[in-house]
C-alpha cells in the first residue's frame, strides 16, 4: 500500500475526529439503539437530525413531533417522555439498519449541538482480538466527554495530526 496515501487518510480521519467530538454509539442490525442527548438546560424545542439535513425527530413545546420526519425513520423512533423534563432528549431507534450509520445531531436553540456517531454491526459478529485491543487503547472511544480527558485526548490527537501532516507532505 502506498505510504503517503495511508498517512493522508489517517490525517483526514484525525481531522474528522477532532472537529466532531461526537459520542460513539454502536448498533446491531435489526435491534434497537439509544441515541443519547442529555442537556443541562431544559429547552422546549429540540431537533434530531441525520447528517445535518434529514429529520429524525423533533420536540416542539416539549412534545415529540413526527410531522417532518424523514421516510427512512417512520415508525422507528421512540422518545422517553418522562425523561424530557430532566433535559434528557435521548431517542430510541428500532430495527436498526446498516444505512442508519452516520452522524446524528441533537440541536437545541442557544446550546451547542450534541453529535452522536452511530456505527452499525452485523448481528452476532465475533469480535476479533485486534478489535478488542484497539478499543482498549483508544481512550476517546470510551472516555466520557468531560473537560479534562477530552483536552488531553485533543492534545494527543493534535500531535498525531501534526506527525501525519509532516509525513504526508514528505512523500
Ligand atoms: C436518558 O434516558 C434514557 C432512556 O430512558 C436513558 O437510557 C439514559 O440513561 C438517560 N440519560 C441520562 C443522562 O439520564
């Protein structure tokens, strides 16, 4: 494999990771998955979007509204009405499909949008040892997005990013 191609790819991947700061969530085909969105405030209006434009679910005046919902999500999204008053606008997506993979954004006025990165796996897929190893040594995938650990992870990513950039320029 071409080395410079590999490093350019790594570079792009890192840029994506650093800018997104999203919560990784893993779903399994045919099952349900919770997309978390817990806010400090309790806004009345919250929008859930897929890849920034498709409507997954809206909360208007504190109630779920499915009138603008994208066809792909019809009948597959449930909300937790008793959680709303706590500022928890998490939703549950059922019958998860491979095509559901991607970035979901939970948007509330005057608040920084929260993003969830959904990956979808086959049912009963056996985890290889390397995958498990990779998980253990990747701090960003398990660490909660709190200030200190995020900052430290950012420092490391920025460093790796610099290395990748230098490397890809050198070839
Ligand atoms: C929000 O609600 C969901 C669904 O009940 C729950 O799984 C999740 O733990 C809640 N999050 C918080 C931060 O309470």
